[in-house]
């Protein structure tokens, strides 16, 4: 019995020692944590994009941004998104507008780079067929499965048969 008690006492001493070492480390390194959090981490990229000086070109950039999908958020346009990639695309659009590119050329460039999914309203083509008609096909397939299931369960329970008269 003493042997068993000695084993637990030794474990308790080790546990106390581990706690003392852990607390000492926390007290020693604790003051460094705010300094690391403030300075050692990389700076976050700003999502602010400076507007163009010409209000007509800025309006054109805003309209174009509303037609393009954020590839990170996927449910928002790059005009609405706060993702760093959306900010980069907004900057890219402004650079290309200042360079004299047309809206079509900018869209073609982005589609070539990111695919037709970057457009909020992609054209109906073979590679975008599922984007346009996929949801409708899934709803129809679900309705078909539900209809078949109901028909089979009615047939199994005999609900479709006329009641017998005796």
C-alpha cells in the first residue's frame, strides 16, 4: 500500500514542478506577447482603393465592378466585397480604365485570367451551361425523386386501390 502511495506522491511532485515551470514561463514571456502582436505580425493589406480623379471614369469603374464577381466571396460583386483580392481587382480595373481600355477589353482580360465565373452574369455557353441551368435541373430532379417515392409508398400501402365492398 505504501508503494502505491509513493507512486502517486511522486506524480504529484512532478505535476507541481511542471506547474511551477509553466507559470514561470508565462510570467517571463507574458510581457513580450503584446509587442509581438503589435509589431511582429505582417501588416494587413488595405482594401481601400482610391477613386479616380475623373468622376465619369469613376462611375464607369463602379458600374464595371458591380458586373464582376468576387472570387473569394462568390456571392458578392467586387464592388461590395472587402476581400483583398477584390481590392486588387478594383485597382486593376482603375489602372486599365486609366490606360484607355474599354469595358469589353477589361472583361475579356479578367475572363481570360479567371474564367467566365468572374462575371456576375456569365454568357450562356457550353462551359457555363451548369451555372445557368444547374439549379433548375437539381430542383426538377429532386421533385422527380419525391414524386417517385410518394408513388411507391402509396402503392406499397395500397392507398391507390379502391376500397372493397362486402
